[in-house]
């Protein structure tokens, strides 16, 4: 299922959880009451809010978005409700707020749980009576706005702790849409990954997108994606940008770009102190030689550089075989980053 959304963004999915959410959105879009969109970071709350607006009778009017967490309390109230000239220091001219701007349209308040008690009280009045006052004014204004709020926290629990008003929560929660995390939508991972990959390929002016290798596909499906769709998008874009050419399937999956033995503050743990463990069905560990002298030399002169290169190559070959030629597993096995392993493989002509 595909839904066009603003800013060249698209909602894609075919998993049962995804299709259920799409049906719920379609039903909620028909009425004109507030809606709460709940979900972990990166699950697409903004896209769902846009879907609610553009499927509603208000679709021809404005879809106004405010990130409540991006503004301090004093500026947030001014942003939402506007202010009169001279209302506070720096208010040199009258400014209309987002409720006026969104009149007859939809106002999307992202991270609504971060709003202050004062802002929540004013939001409650707007949702109940459709009226508000600009900061520094006694004049009551009317507005016709459909309100959509989004958050990644448990709002009922926050209300029980006194961090969110129960009465405002009751007003906003006519419909609550809770988005499933990506780990519960595994049928959608490859669909989304391919879409993100195609976009970058077009940006790079490739003739076509070559897709992903079997190893990378397995790794994509096995990862739990705590950052959800946003994390997946970043990983895929990074993989395509780092690809060596446009003709070979993408095979570089770098989940954590900060992973490095040289990362500042990283614990300095010798590789030998943490040998890779072998699972019953996993790759078997390579037993280190107990008598190095029997392997390195037999008492006769040798070429140090050539011998070290031979040992490095043999270690790489044995590690690859023990890890079924999965380069990512091999990198972990040898306590290398993926790119360090690739460099070694190229150095010893094993690619």
C-alpha cells in the first residue's frame, strides 16, 4: 500500500499491523475532533498526521506543524497563540500565532507532552471552546482548527505523575493511533529499504538501483531497529553513498557509524581478552596456535615482511571460512570494523 505525502515522502507497507493503522487513520480522518498519534521515535508520526489532514474535509486548507520540544515555554505560547506589540521584551510588532494561521485547517503539535502547564491550560480552552487570546491582549479570538498531537511517551502515565493535564488528555484522546515499531513490521523492512535505496540512486544519477546482497538482506531483517524507520533510512542512505559502484548489489551495512576502535572514550580492551564466543549453530572459533615458533620458522632464515603477510592472509582466509564468508560476521570475529576488514581483504587480494 502506498500513500503520497507532503515533501516527497511516502508511506509504504504491507504488514498486518501497518494495514490496520492505515484503516484506523482513514476512519479518524472523517471526523473533525482531536487525535493523538503515539509511537516510538522514528515511527512516522508526522506522516500519519499528514495523512489524517489530507484525507479529511480540511485537505484544501493549511496543514501547520509545530515541534513543541524545539521552543522554550515562553516562545512556544507566542508561537501558538501570537502576541501583541510590546507584550514582552523583543516583541516589536504584532504576530499572529499558529492557531490563527491554521484556521479552518489542521494544527499538528509534535512532542506535545513537552508543553508547560500554562500552555496546556490554553490548549484545553482552545479545544473546548475554540477561543484564545494573544499574549498581551484581552481580546478573545475564535479559531476553527483540527488539532493533532504526537508524542513518544506514555501520556496517561505522565498525567498520573502530574506532568500532563488529565482534562487535556481526555479532550485530545477521542481517537488515539498507536504506531507499531518497525521490529513488529518486519514484512515492511525490505520494502522501505528498497525505496530509500532507489531515492539515493536517483540522486546519484545511477542508471538503476542494484538492490542488496543476500548477506545484507539477512542483516537488515535480523536487526531490531530501535530507531525505527528513521534509523533504517539513515543506514540505507549511508550504504548506497558508500557503495563502490552502481552495478553490484549493496553489501555494506554500517549500523553504527561511530563504531571504531579509535572512538574517543571507548574502552581500550585488547582483542585477546575478549575472544569471540561460538554458538552451537554459529561460526566456530579459530584456535590460536600454541607454539608460534613451529609455524613461523624452523630455525632457517626467513623474510619477515613476507611471512607476516602470509600469516595475515591465512588468518583472513580461515576467519572467512569459519564465518561462512559473511564479511560482517568476520569483521566482528576479528574485532575489526567492516571497512577495516574490507581494506585487509583488498590488500591480500581476497576480494
